[in-house]
C-alpha cells in the first residue's frame, strides 16, 4: 500500500515538473517572438467589455437646471 502511495506521489511530482518546464518554454517563446496579433474576435470582445465606458455621460445638473428654468419661465408667463 505504501509503495502505491509513493508511486502516485512520484508521478504527481513528475507531472508538476513537466508542467513547469512547458510553462517556462512557452514563456520564453512569448518573450522572443512577442504576443500573438489580435484577431477580429479579440477586438469584438474588447469592444463588448468597454460598453459602459463608451456610452455618453448625461449631465443631470444641466438637465435639472433646464427643467428649473422652464418652470420659472412658465410661472412668469402667467
């Protein structure tokens, strides 16, 4: 039973080491060649994320002031 646990631990450690080596190789490849160029789907996703930032800003103070001015002019007309 103990041998099976040691074997499992060995294979898990080997798997983790292989993952680290692969991750290091990919990092080095990205460092040398740069990131992938963006594709249209990436640009679409980026546009979808920026949705609220692109919307116009509503100036409620100006809106309220214009409503107040309309009320004042309507009162003056009477």
